[in-house]
C-alpha cells in the first residue's frame, strides 16, 4: 500500500527482487522479521514495528504486507488523512518523512496504551476480589485470570522496553538523526531552511524524545501495576496464613480439651472395672467421682489455655519511664559540653570519660 504526500492511496503487488531494486535497497533491508528497528539506507527510512513494516521516502510511504484487520482499519481511516495534514500531527508543517514517522510512532504507542487500558481494569477487579479479608479461601478461577493478566502485562512491559530502547539508540547517534531528515539532502529549499536557522535535525530529535517520554510514562504505569500485583499477592498470603493460624489454634484447643477429659476419664475407667469394693455400695460416690472428673478436666483445660495464650501472643513493647525519656536529651547535652570542654582545655576523651 503506497501513500503519497496528499494522502492518495494505491495498491499493488510486486516481487521482492523488483521492489528492492526499484527502491535502491538490498534484500536484507526488506526481510520480514518481527523485530523493532528504525534504520536508513540509500536515503530511505526502513521502519520495523513487529508486524508493521514500512519504507519512507521523501515522496511516499510504502506499507509492506498490510493484510491485517486491525492494521487495515488504521491505514484506511486514519493514516491517509494524517499524511495529508488533516490529522492532529504536530509535524504537519515539516517535510513528508516527519509526518510519516510520527504517524507510525503514534499508532504504535496508542496500541501499547490500549493494551494497558484493557489490562488495568481487569487486574484491579481481580485483585479487589482476591484481597478481601473475609474470604477463608481463594477462588482458583480468579487466580487463573490473574495469572493470564500477569503474563500479558509482562509481554506489554517487554514491548514497551524494546520500543523505548529503539528510540534511545537513535537519540544517542547524532549522525542517524541527521540521516532521518531525508528532504534536507534532496530538496534545496529544505536545505536552505535548515541552514538559515530551522534545524530539521533538532525537530527530529524533539519528535523522537516526545515518544520516548510517552514510552517511559507507559512503562512506569505498567511497573506500578506490577508492584500492585506483587503487594496484593503478599496480602493474600498473609490472609491465608492468618486463617490457617486460627484453624490450627482451634484444633490445638480441642486437642487439649480432649486430653483433659481423657486424663480424668481414667478414674471412671478404674471404677468401671468388675472389681468389688466398698465404694460402689454408697450411692453418693457416683456423683462425687463424676464431679471430680469434670472439675479436674476443666481446671487442666484452663491451665493449658493460659499456657497457650502466654506463648503465642506477641510480647508487649517495654515501657520506657517518663523520667528516662526526659533524661536522655540532658545526657546528650552534658556529653556535648564535656567534649567541647575537653577540646578547649586539651584533655583527652579517655580522661573525661573516667571523670
């Protein structure tokens, strides 16, 4: 798909050999690689934004292998008008290659921003459902959704980093920025404007810096979302540990209660044996032994619970007396005065300490 300066569009199919010979490029320049790079060859700008591959000249923009539904929508509805100067590009008054580069960079950064805008509400909604302290268990379906969103967020961070590093490589090379200004070397009028004070290389650098800052802001938002996921995972584990500790404490209390009852149940076992004694003739012995069993079991259980509470509850911070709090600054002042006095009279610190 070919776009000229007025936004007119033409479609054609051509062999790769004929195309790079016509453009004055080499075969490796038109290699279809899913990488991200911006390079110049023979007064041509070759832009690779993963599946988006373009060749920019001072007269036209060439989009290679555009058969993609989302890409076709952007090409047909937005790109033509932007190249003709009808869009919101800030480089409409500059040469054609500025508008073409800005249009492609704007499309790519908006695509990355759209991915983040799609992921952010899903992640926040999932985290809000998982961090609820009232839940005794974690919904496995929510965890699966969070895992998928976390993977998508990692892929987005990688794409933004690659985009930012690609622009940074160009910003660090002044010669490459000069080479991106194609019209400066082909159009005499543009060359005269550049020498008279309107430096197109500076305009190109400002353009790239603008999208570099946008990528940096986008990466910071993604990192904040990643930190929020990590913090929420810690909160989830703390809630689960808290509920697990409650269940373990309840289990321990029931175990101690069972132990207490079983311990004094030995008395009933002893009296329940088929042995003859004088005690079974007294009708009050049954109630006496039963009362001793329940009373002893309750006392042992209470002692065990108090022992458990003393060893599981966190200790209180030590109390600092008010007199000690007031005396600390005074001691500091005395030490300072003593050190000053020692410096004044030439005394050693050890002598002052002994005094």
